């Protein structure tokens, strides 16, 4: 009953998320923005959605930004999401893909990589730059999404570093069918006050591809 009380009047938003998830499961990549002021119920809405979406075969990965920290370390919420995925059920398979496909990311996550291969990873990634990291994370997420539907939830993106927003833009421009859904959550008032690029990305994608906006 308490859960039902939280969702009085929120059924259309929840239905929109669930419909986007069904499209993603069918191979149509989805990027959904959940926005609003602080305390409006964004987290409760996403939690309710995840309770339903995680019942099937979907692989769920989630991370969030922290004020004063998420904006300083590149890809902070994505690294958090990958770390949780590696530590969860089926994590060994994810670790294998991480090392083979995204070594520049693997060296940033030493707890997820066998100690005996760290030196070889460092040699493989010597001199790697931002462009390679971007390419590798897109390749990794595409690979995971081909194996099973993939749901990536990134919270508090009004504190996100710009590299994370660039990654979302790159994922939005991938070609071909992909069983991937991204839920990007941010406070609209906080993002507006600092002119955060997540707002521009939201607006641009709405104009370009007309995806669902919650």
C-alpha cells in the first residue's frame, strides 16, 4: 500500500519507462531522461521501474555522481556501475569482457582485474588517450548488450563530469539494432543553474531522435 501511495498520478511516467524497456529488449536502443526538481520523486520512480525491469533476463548496471567528486573524476558514475556489475552475479563474464575489450577501463578498476595481468594491461594501454577510452566503453557496452539486454541507470547527472555526458552522446549515435536502455537522471533546477551539458544533450536528442522523455 505504501508503494502504491508513492505512485498516485505517476502511472503514465512508469508506463513510459516500461514501454521503452520493451522496445530496448526488442533491439531498439533507448535513452530516457528522468528530470525534475529535488524531492519530486525521481528516485522512487526509477526504483519502481527497476523492480519490474529486473525480473527478466535484463542485465542491470547503475551508478551515480557525488557532489564535488563526480564532476572531477572522468566517467565516475560509469566506473561505479561497471564495478557493481563485476561484483554481482555473472561478474566473471563481465570481467573477462572488460579486460579483453576495454583495457583502458580495466586498469582503472584494479579490484576487478587479476593481479598477474595488470602489468600486461599497462603495457597495452601505454599512451592511450580519451578517444580510445570512449571507443572501448562503447564497444564493451555493445558487446554486453548483444549477450543480454542491458539497462544502464546513471543518477544525479547534474554533478557528472563532461566525459560521461560525451559518452552518452556517443552511445546515442551508435548505428544498428542494440538491446540497450539508458536511464539518465538529473535535477533540472541544479543543472540549469550551472548550464550543465546534460540539459543540452537531453534537448538535442529529443530534437534528433524523438525518444521518450519523462
